[in-house]
């Protein structure tokens, strides 16, 4: 994750109760991974193996940065159809 991308993400925290679709790539992997990220009670929960722990928005960004992830896309869901 570039410093510019990190700053953009930190400044773009979605509103409470939002659901977002996050696609990331990891070094050495030929594919992108897509997650749903859901806010509840001020914490963000990520689907997948590592998603059981709620994190603050900054902590979620730092976790992705620690995994050397590159954000491919981030979309807020306006309706459930937008998540698919």
C-alpha cells in the first residue's frame, strides 16, 4: 500500500452502519481477494479467516498495510445489489 493510498483511506472512513466491498491484491498472488467490510458499534468487521475481530478504521488500514495489501477497489454499498 502506497503512502498516498494509506492517507486516502484514512481520510475516507465510511459512515457508521455502512457496508463496503473491498478488493485487495497481495504480493506473489495472481488473484484479487474481495471482502465485505461491515461497521457495527464503531468497529469494522471483515469477512474471511481474519475477520472475526472488530477493528477501528485506522486499525483495519494498518492491518491491511501489515499484510502488504494493495487496494484494488473500495465501493460503498448503496443497496444490497451493489455488493454483488
